[in-house]
């Protein structure tokens, strides 16, 4: 442990991009980091330069008990990656139902990883309510809600503040562990600036920071590289380091000898 869940009430806000780059920033700061993809889009791997043909992931072995060891990838960035895997829509829907019936298929391997107190795990969750969010949020040290600097985000803040964005009937997020990041802030656009200010006012002490809208982010993904490697002097790279620092302050590193672990070293 610790476990950081990256979530959002809606798609298209850059959550996966932030998950990948925050994991990289924390790794560069000396933390042992494993980032896991729980989104059936299986897009997290692209930020770390994995081949499009690499379809293996933790979900690939379902409904049998999966061997997460086989799916683990040690990336050039220093971050260990566990992709979701390529599965079709029917299998993705079946998996959601299966985890509802047999939550230990996910919780068992996750608890085993969390037993390593020197390992920081970042879980990139699907947008909106999901079975994985409902299962993992109670284990998380932080649930980081990513919101885009747009009018819809301000309208969603009551749902975010209450934790209800996790979904009615699926439990609510413990609001004491909830944090907010505002993404794609463009101070040159009045609406973007006003939306970011409104979200910041509502979030208050829960706000970890904001990430500027920057072409360097899109260029990095197009090159399948992380922002700190592709454009280290960019505004977005600076913002991402600051957000990662705020997260690190919430989950201090354990001052223990690093155990030999199948999840990789620093």
C-alpha cells in the first residue's frame, strides 16, 4: 500500500493521461509505483509505449482466476504496469457481473499487493459508476476525482462532494479520502477559467491542483511517451509534478527496506 484510485464522473476528462503521468512523476521522485488499468478501453498501456498488438492483461484470464504475474509489464519509465487486456464488449459486461458475484477475484490479488507497504498502487478506473470503483474505493487511501475545466464539471460538484458520483446503489466514496484535480485549464478562455474557479471554490481543501491545457500532452500520447520525457519543460509537465507532489504528501513513503517483490524494484 498505499492505493490511489483515479476516478471521474464522466469520460473524456483526461483521467487516464493523468494516471499515467502522475505515476511516472512519483516514480521519478523515488517511489515504487505500480499502475493498474481497470478500464475496458485498455488505453493506459499506450502512454507507456506498449505495442498495440500486446493484448494481455489482468482481465484476459477471466472468468478463471487470472495469473496477474503474466500480465505485468516493467516499462522503460520505471513504472510497473498491469494492463486491463483486450476483451470484447460481451466479456467486459460479463466481467462486471462476475465481480459482483465473486469480488474476491479482484480483491484477493489486490490485497496481496497492498501487503507490500513500500509499493504505491495507482488504479485507473472507468469513468462513472463501476464495479471496480465500488470494490476498490473502500481500500483506497485516496480517491482522486478528475474534472475537466468546463461548465459540466461545476454542475457535477454536488455529486462529487457527496461521493455519489460512484453510483446509486454501489456505495459512496468516503469523502474524507476524496480529492479533486482540475484538468485542461486554459486561462485564456473565459469559460475554462470560470469553470476552474467554480470547481476550486467547491472543492476547497480537497483540491490537489490543476493541470494546464497543453499541446505537449497530446503530442506525448501521439508519440506513446510520457510528458516528462517528451516535453520536460512544458507547463503541463510542471503542473503534473506539482499534483504528484500533493498526492505524495497525502501518502508518505514507508521508511522500510524494499522487499524482493514480483512487482519490480525501483
